[in-house]
């Protein structure tokens, strides 16, 4: 059995040392976990747990939407609209206790998470290649 205090300390250190890209992927990972747990709880008739997970998912999507800089990337406005759609669907899923809606939201989120993860990996690889070309040893964080 794992020690909850050690787990919390590890998680806090992981978050504190993560790059912005890593934090984004971590948020998406947690969002998928929340949606999966909400769906499972609702299918099992556990409305309280399902609701709690859906509310946490709403908090994550609201944070993602609130920190999205629309001036940096041409696709940001479209992503903001997706976040708005997800928020609406998550609220409806919570009000209705609808596991299928939670699953549908997860199906929207997973490809986004995978795309951000791939972008992070490409960025990290490019950074390592540039550092190697410059004769600098890459620094690994996280």
C-alpha cells in the first residue's frame, strides 16, 4: 500500500517542476481520469461520486479555457469554443446524471490530450536536438 503523504509530496514536486507543456498534459490526463470515473460511478448508480468527478472536470475545463491566450495561436478561438461546448455538456451530464454524456465528453477530450502530448514530445525532442547541436547537455525536468 502506498503512503498518501509520500504520494502527495511526489505529486506536489512533479507539478512544481513541470514545464507549462507538461502541466497542460497533466491537466488533460486528470480530466480524462475524472470523466472515466464519473462515467463509471454514474453507471453504477453512485450519483454523488459521479457529480463530484464531473464538477472537478468542469473546473479543469474552465481553467483551460480561462488560461487560453487567443492572441498566440490561430486555432485558439476554435479550442475555446470546444471548451465552451464541453462545459455545457459536463453541466448537462451532471444535472441529468448521464453517464453517456460523460463518455461523450471523454471522447472529445482524449484526442486533444493525445495531440498536446505529441506536441510536447516534439517540442522536447527539438529542444534536445538544439541543445546537442550547441554542445549543451540537455536538462531533464519532471
